[in-house]
């Protein structure tokens, strides 16, 4: 009997436990809340079409327009001058930049002059006898002959006989040997061709300089040129003499330049054409990296907007009755940050800022910068 009582109590306890579990589950069950629909706020701007200047941006380094590489045409030891041959030194036009020792060449030149003088002196008796009317001019030539000054031009020949006579005595050969050595003597001294500054010096006083050796670089620091590569499709729009705005991103300075040359050949690899911009101004240095803005043309009835707002390079988001719509446009020009488009009517509200997750048909509200109080 006791056994049946225990079995009954066990069944009763199990039933009671099941009932308590059901009650707890029912008490913890809550009705699902309806999902909250979030309406995003957007920023819009009304389209105002107009004339948009198409500005081509190009970059390049400044190079001095007047620039020479100094080479030696003769051999000799570099001598000290009034200014050290060092980068940064400035020179006036005609001032000596460097000078090589020319004592040996000068001695040879004097020997050639003496040879010419002696040759002319030796023919004077024959001239007196055969060409007495020409004697006076040759005598005057010898009197004016100065070994320390450039050799004067030979007297003018008045007849074929006189010419043959002078030529047969090697007077012309001696004369032009002297003139050749005089010209070569000037190459031992290198002078500034214009006012400028030395930007590179590769030798020191006392160094043995050889013919053909590069010695340095000399520039005019007042006028510079900038080479830029422009897309070939704008080649016809680039006009010689057009004004250009040149600026530096590092110093935020700007200068006025102008296009002085446009290359007629298109680079096959990059499909660009070279344009050369002349720039003058303070604080310009050779090698500075600058950015040039070239106004190629103006696009009428167009609108400029941030490039990031363009969808798939062909559409923009517009607003119609608080609903976003995707409208196709015609992009006519791209810059790094903006795009010039056509195809929107004046007053069309377009999104002025990107909206994450935006899609056509999305309901939004417009941000009001002046809410009513």
C-alpha cells in the first residue's frame, strides 16, 4: 500500500513541476514590438546652372629659362679669382667666373706673333721694289703691330699679283695661326654671359682641368619655365600667351605666368602634350614643385558639384516630395574633387552631402538650418 502512495506522490510532484514551468514561460513571454522606421535627414542644394570655367590642373618643376652648363674647352690648372668658385655666388655680366693657367699657351702665342712679324719684315724689301705703291701700308702695319694687343687685320690687298705674292710667303698662314691661338687664349677665362648665380661647382682651385670636363652650372634666377603635361584633347584650347595661375601647396604662394610654347607632338604612351609656362617673381627657385591652373574653356549651362556625389559616374541623387530619386546627368569635366555636369534644371534639389545606404525611393527629411521657434 505504501508503495502505491509513493508512486502517487511522485506523479503529483511531476505534474506540479510541469505546471510551474508553463506558468513561468507564459509570464516571460512579451509581445514583439513593431520595428521603428528611421527616417534619415539629408542636406540639399538647389541647382543653379551657369557658365563654369574648365580649369586644367597640371604639376611640374621650375627650371631656369637661361641656364648653361660650364665646360672647359682647354686644359690647365684652375686659378683662384676674386670670388670663390662655389654654389650660391652671384656674378654680373662679363665678370670672371673662373680662370685657368694660360702661361704656356700665351708664350706660344707670342712666338707665333713674332713669327708673323718676322715674315712680314722679310718681304718688305721685295714689296719696295716690286710693289712700291703698296709699301707704305705694310710699313704702317708693322709700326702698329703690338705684341700685347690683339693682332690687327692684314692690310687690304689691291691686286691679284700682290695677293699671290703675300700668299706665297705664308703670310696668311702665319696670320690665321696667330688669330686661332688668340681665340683659344680667351677660353682660359670663363666670364658670366648674363647676371646670374652659380648653382653647381664641381672643381676647386688648384685642380687640373681637362678639355671637355664639366665644371658647374650657371643660371639666371629671374626667369623660370615650368613644363607640364596636358591631356591631348585640350591641345587645341591651349593658346600661346594665355595667362596661367601658378601656386605652391607648401607655402600657399601664387604667381602669374603665361604659356610661351606648346609642343606639337603628342606623347604616344601617355597621350599628353607638353606645355611650357614662363614664370617670374620673388621667392622662386629652380626645382620648386608647383601647380598650374590653365583655363582651357568655359562650359555654358552647367553645374559644378563635389565629385563624391556622382553615382557610377553618370547619376546624382535628387529630392522629389521627400523621396530620393536617381537622375542621370552628363558629366563634362572632372577634377580631383569636383565634377561639372549638365542635364539638371535650375532649382532641382540635389543632395549636397553623401547619405550612407541611400537608394532610389528612400524617404528622408530635409535639414532645416533655421527651424521655427
